[in-house]
C-alpha cells in the first residue's frame, strides 16, 4: 500500500528549501516508469511535526510517521538542517522529544 502526503506549496523560505531539496524518482524499477518529485526525509519530518503541533498535538499518526522515517533514515539524516528548521518553525521541543524517545542523537 502506498500513502502519499501532499505539500501545498506556499511562498515561504521553508517551502523554497523543500523545493530545492526535492528528489526525482519512480515508484517502479522499470524503464519508462513515471517520475515524481519527493520531499527529503528531513523535510517530511519537519512538516509532520509542524502538522502535529498545529493540529493540537493529538494526531498520533504524524508522530508514528516521524518514527518510521527515523527508523529507516536515522543514520543518513542531515540533523543540523532539521534542527535549523525545527527551531525556525517552532517545533524544536517536539523534535528533541522524538529524538530522545528513539535514542537518536541530535
């Protein structure tokens, strides 16, 4: 099963970064497969923490998704980038909590 979150682009510095950092890939490993742009794991983590906060910090789905991303990408994340934007967007406390709970170094 495939789950897709769609980011509606806004003209903000963070969305400009998401756009610059996006990667083109396919969902299938075959010639001629349709290509899509995907946000980086770091940007997805930041957006999901932001959605969690703006949603009243009740959506366990957002946190579960963040935990899944950390499980898969934890050794390859640009943590300085995540901390920078988490600070600017007011979700650094949530990021610290998630990192602490998962044993991920900041």
